[in-house]
C-alpha cells in the first residue's frame, strides 16, 4: 500500500545521533508535489526515466569505480506498484553481473525542495544500491554530487548520505545512519530537504545529517544547476572502494531493490531572498525579492532611513537607501502553511567621491597621446634569438 502524498509536512524532531543532539522545527513548511512516479503502470514510464546502458566504456569503464555489472533495461520492471531492479549473476557484455540504472536526465530536473523515495533495499555481498542526484552537463566533482541514500553488502543495517565536491581536489562530507535492523526486510523512506544554503538527510523522517557551505566549501556548487534523479544498483568488486574492495558473493544473487515511489516537493525549501547586500548611501531603485509562494501575503520592513518605494505586499520591492545599514526583512504568510520570516543583512557604505578623471574619452581628455618618429634600435644584444628569453 502506497502512502499518499501529504500537502503539509510538519516536523518537530529531537534526535540523538552519534553523541550529537539535533533539534529541528520545520516551521510548518508547506509542500507542493511537483513530480512523482508511483510506479502504477505495467512498465517503466519512459516519459519520466531513461536507462543508462552498458559498463561505462569507453569513456568511464566500470563507471569510474571498477564496478562488476552491465546495465540493461530488461533488469528494471514494474510489479505490484513497485519499480523492481533485479541484479543477476550472468555474463553479459564482458561483465559477470547485470543490473539497471534509471535517470531523469533530459526528462525532469530540479533544484531545492524535498526529494524522497520509499525503498526496500537489496541484500547481497558486493551489492551497492543508490538514490542520488547529479547536475546536467556537470564536471565532477566541481559541479557536485548529492547521494540521498547508498548502502552496501548483505543484510544492510545502515545507509549513508553524502555530498561530493571540489575543494582543492575531490572532497566529500557524509554520515551514516544506523537503523539497528535489516533494511532489506522492509520499505523505508529516504529523503533530503534541500535549501539554497543547507541540505538535510532523513530516514523515515528522522534527521541524521546536514551540510552547509560552512561545513563543506564556499562557494558551494549546490545552489546552481539543473539536477536529475538517479536510481541504480551496482555491484562492487575487488577494485571498488565503496564496497571495501571485497569481491561479490555469487551465491547471494539474484537480488532485488524495490521502489514504491519517488516524489519531489517544492515549498519553502527553495525560498531565496535576493538583492544587493552592499549599497552606497543614497542609492535608489534597489530591488529585493523573495521566491513567490502561491497564495502567500508579504510584509516587508527596511532599516531606518530607507524607504520602500513600491511593491509592499508583493514578492518584490524597490528600496531607496538612506545612510543606515541593517536588515531587509519579509514575513511570508502562507495561510495553513504558516508564517516564515526571511532576512538579509545589508551594509551601507559612504558614497564614493570622484577626485579626478584622467580620461573619459569624452569631454575630460586629461591624458595626451603624443606621436613620435624615429628608429628603434636594440641597446642590448639578444643572447639567443632562437630561444624564449
């Protein structure tokens, strides 16, 4: 039985994990379901998904991780309202295993929001199921990778959530969630909530990890790009770091990963306050905006001496600045979804004073360009005319 999408997601969670105390108040964040696949058809919906086929060769053999599987569309089926990815022990395309990899590349892209899937994990030595995101036309790791869920091997009792990025070379920030039970024995929901400056990971609505630019890299790559969803099951081998360089266990195959649904929500997760955070005294017509939210009302405030000249009550205002720095603030009342306050600190600098113009190529021509004639002679002989010197 599928859990039906919920319009309002309210979470008040205090979770002790690994000695850390996490406290989250989601402020009645309201969600709008913007994309989903409930896998209720008779076959994979190819208006939503495309298949990666092969072993990654010639450009990325072994998919960059010395993986042992060959991806085939035939290994992904729909059964009883679930997507089923079957990983088989069978020689195909020069690989000893077959499996499937589905992506929404070119079909659906997202950035920010809640992205979730209800999954029953496979169980086998060497197995490596994943639910993750990459940007279109990316350059890994510079443009980033978001792993919503990864697991490994037989009878998995933990999963990982990770981001990969470039910080003077490939760097990652991840954490494991220890369930204390075999995650291949039942369905569990794996999700991220992704905002412009924070990503949070959940298992069955339990928060266990978060990252920000301060904990990773700044500027970070997770506030730009068009990202697509990936579901796949790989098989790690003796050369695969994630599965600890352990050869797979042939007798554990075939094994299956089942996916009940994949859903993407927008809402206050993707709310951004935009505008200049540094202005000069007396600057006029500076525009500040908030990501629009359907049916919301907006109440803006500005520092003393600044004036809202237009837009009060709308998602965008125009401001004439005085001499005082402070916060641009907006209260967004989304009705049943609650009220959230967003603010941006703005620095006000003294106006720049023009001391002198050397050249403006118009009326102020204070630089002259005299012409000279004569013969250019070499004062020092070139030590080696045929070399760089």
